[in-house]
């Protein structure tokens, strides 16, 4: 049985600029093509089973609150060589779990806002750090290249980050 043919996300052609107001195809597995990252911005949306590789800046960008980003594969993002470049980026508190991020430019998994749950992910071989997150967040049982805390960046003014079982 052959793998399913990649579908176009948002109805756009590969390489075409994405509009922040573009419709979202959520709730189904999505395969992202090069230069066409998985992007969603509605609250409580889920992004799952997406394979995002060789995108310009980020493989998966979630900008809606209370989202779930799970079971995704993000590899070799930031092919444009710009500042930045990440596998998974969340801008508001989200749950990020069971993802694999490797060979991304700046960071493998980035949770920019406090209050996120980052658990049971694998991020390796990132040029910068494998995980970056704002406190207070809960970051548990993740696997990285050089272990905790060497492959992790903790930022923000909040205190009380919970970090348990990270490697």
C-alpha cells in the first residue's frame, strides 16, 4: 500500500505566501510540503500527524490559545538561512506532545508564552537549542541531544517552571 499523496494545506500552491486569515484544514492528518508550513490560529485547534520539512522559517506555527500540537514530525526547517528557524513554534499556551523535531536551525520546539505543557517530545541535532520555553510552563519527559539543561533554554520573567524527567 503506498503512502497517501500530500494534500495542499489552505488550498495554496507550494511556495505561495500564506495569509494569516487563510482557512484551516484542522482535525485531519496533513502532510506539509516544502515552503508551505502548517499554520493554524484558532483557539483549541489541534495539529496532528503533520510532516513538515524544509520550510522557510518554521515547520509548524500555532498562534491560537489552548491548542494541541501532537504526533508531528518537523525536520530541517529554515532552509532560507534567515534569523530564526524552528520546528514547532507556539505563540500562546498550548500542549505540545509526542512530536519529533530534528535538524532545525535555531530551536527544535519553542513555546513562547508561559503556561504551556511540553511533554514526551524528541528534539535532536538542532543548530541552536532543542527546546526553548517561557516560565511558568510544565516541561516533562522530553529527549534532547545533550540532555537537560544543556539542550534547553528557559526564558521569561515568570518563575515556577516544572521540569521533570527531561533528558
